[in-house]
C-alpha cells in the first residue's frame, strides 16, 4: 500500500473523529441554550476555532499512528515515501471535486441564509459541507487508487 493511500485512510478516520467530537460537544451546548443571546455567535466562533486547532492536531496524530500501524501490519520496517506523477494527478482530481462539493455547500448555505436560517445554522451547514467535501475527496482518491488510475 502506498504512502498516499495510507494517508487517505488516516484522513478519513480523522475527519470522522474530528467532526463527531465537534458535533457531540456543540449539540450538547446547543441543548443547554448556550448559543442564544449576544454571546452565542462569539461562543460558536470559539468552538469553530477549537475545531480547526484540534482538527490539525488530531489529523497529524492520526497520520503518524496510521503509518506506524500499517508498518507493523505489513511488516515493513522501511516504508517508501515516494510520491509520483500518478499520486499528484489523483490528488489534484480529488481536490477539484472537493472544491465543487464545498462550493455547492456554500451556495446552499447562502440560499438557506436568504430563506431565514440563522447564523448558527448557516455556520454549521458550512461545516457539514466542509466535512462532506473532505470525505468525497478521500473516497474519490481511494477509488482512483484501487481502480488503477
């Protein structure tokens, strides 16, 4: 298994962990009514900043753990970190589709805002499409790797 495929699997796992934790915490806070009032959007901004910072840390840790785990499972003491032209083309195709998904999510969010959805809902809708775009990118990359791009 190539280095890029391992990283793609780790990215899928980290996306699930990051957004599951975020939405669990935020839904609990929302149930308590902490996002109401003037300080509600500031609290949401802090939660999203924590999501970004925590997401970077979780993603790096997951990449390291996944590469260690794959090295142990494959009994490969010296894995290859070579990235070739095919890897770059697959990465670009995945990014392009990811941008399309996120762009569509942005448009949907703006339509929802125009139809009266509050700022809390719009920000969270944008985050849903952010997670969805990361998942679509990773799944497309895995499909292209396994199909034999």
